[in-house]
C-alpha cells in the first residue's frame, strides 16, 4: 500500500547499506560515496553502529581543508 499513513521504513530502506570501520580513510569513503551516489556511510566497529558519515560531514571537512589552504 503506497498510502503515506501505511508506509513504514522497512518498505523503503536500503537493504545493503554502505558500511565502513572507524579506521577507513576519509578520502576512500568520500570517493566511494561520490562515485556511487551514496548519501551516507554507516560507521561500524565490532558489529556495533558507532556513527554515520554523511555528505554534510564530507562538505564540512572539505570547507575546513579549503579554508586552511587559503589561509596559508
């Protein structure tokens, strides 16, 4: 049923989300997200969700790096 009041997360979630470890280099995660049009990466440590790295996080990091470069 596509009626909004009947929709549940299970009906529309991503069955195989992109997951990384806390030690995965940011450049690798950002490259994969950009290439595959992924909006976020689940950060998993020993089968426990410890965070979510989003495109907003990537943009924040990019702006910080660019600002540091411009100030040099």
